[in-house]
C-alpha cells in the first residue's frame, strides 16, 4: 500500500486490522483476516441484490499476508456523526437525520423483502442466539437463565416464525448508516424481515444518554411510519407489529459482554446493572402489555441516582 495514497482512520474494534481512507476521500481500505474476507464476499452478493451497500472495488493480500478490501466511500459522515455535530444545546435528534434514517431504512427493507430466504429448521433459533448473544448473557447473568426469560423468548420466536427471513446486518444503527447506504456488514446473517431497521431509533435508549441525543416520541413514530409504508407495499403487512419482540432481543444484545471482571471498576459495574435493569424492565412491559416502550426506560444518570438511593439492585 502506498502510504501517500491512504490516511489511517482507526483500528477495527470488532476484529483485527485497520481502516484507511484514500486521500481524495472516494475509497476506504480495510485490512483483516478471515472475517473480513467473509464480509467482503457477503457484501458483493447483497450488492448484486440491490442492497444499499458500498461496492467492493478491489481485494487481495498485503505484503505481509493480511487480507484487504477496497470499497467505495458512501460519504464522510454517518447519521450518528451528523446527529452529534447538529446538536445545538438540545438533546433531540435533528428531524432531517430522522427522515434520512427512515429513507435509508425503507430502501434496505425493500431490497430485503425482494429476496426472501427459505427458512430451515433451527434458523430462527440461530438468529436469536446470534443476535442476542444469549450464551454469553446467560453465562454472565445465570439468574436470568430461567423459565420466565425462556418463556418470553419462546414468544419472540413465535412472532418471528410468521415473518419471512432475509439476509441482514445484525448490528444496524445510526453509526452504520449514511444517506447513501449502510456500511460495516461484519455481523451479517439471516434475520426476520424488519429486525435490522425497526429498532434503529429505539436502541438509542439502551445507550443511557451517552450518545448525546435522544429521539422524541414523534420522531420515533415518524420513522416507524416510513418503515411501515415500505413494508406494506412490499409485503402487505406493517413491519412495526414485530418491534417489541425484536426489542427483547436487542435488550439481550446490549447486556452481552457487560459483566466487569475488575471489581474495582464501579463505573463498569453500574453500567452492567443498568443494562440488566433495562432488560428486566422490557421483559416486564412485554409480559404486562405485549409491548416494549423505550420511552419509559430511565437514562443512566436516573438509574445511578436510584441505585444510590437503593431503589434498584
């Protein structure tokens, strides 16, 4: 690689390797191993299916034997980045970010709905275990590995069983979305239609306010309306009817890998307890009303105040 043609951006956090951008900003180059090779192959396939993803321009081996891939740039700012720089003393997402997010979500959902995948025995269970990191969550939180949790997850699978499977992102959110499409497909796999796009604004609540912005109820409804409009045209069904089931899986996802190994890290212990609280709160809501309303979730500061006061464990 000619160092003059590329500028280092960051190390890849979920896998080995690094990310570089070309000096003219039109291409990105990523290095890695077998996971990156698999991601590149998958990205080529879904690009041919009309998914809004970067085109793979080149791939091969570096001089030291590592795999690399060069793809077109979809732009410099993700919607997360745009949201952060657009905040002007407030907390709500800018409306133009919400509308752009809805438009990209609709494009992705239409492409997914146009290429349904035949389900096989165990496919839904594999999605649940992969998307929710259930093995890790139950290992770190053995008290949650109980009949109540599994009964709720069985209902999730029952709901998802009525939804067609598609090739999905599994880590979809504003940090991976640009106006021109969706990046970072490392954690791809089969998902029920709508699982990627529906929770995109809802999952902001799981961050505990650390992202600097929130989505208002009106913005969340407008976003879901855009997704449902695309879903109704593609399938005849509103995708949002499955949102609460998907949010239980997301609650598991955000609890995974959270239990601290260093007992002295009280900040990490607090965040782990916070994510446990959100999972149990979502579970209680779903049991009581059949829905999960993230607007009722406390932020991390509110939880910490109640934690100190002894209101929750």
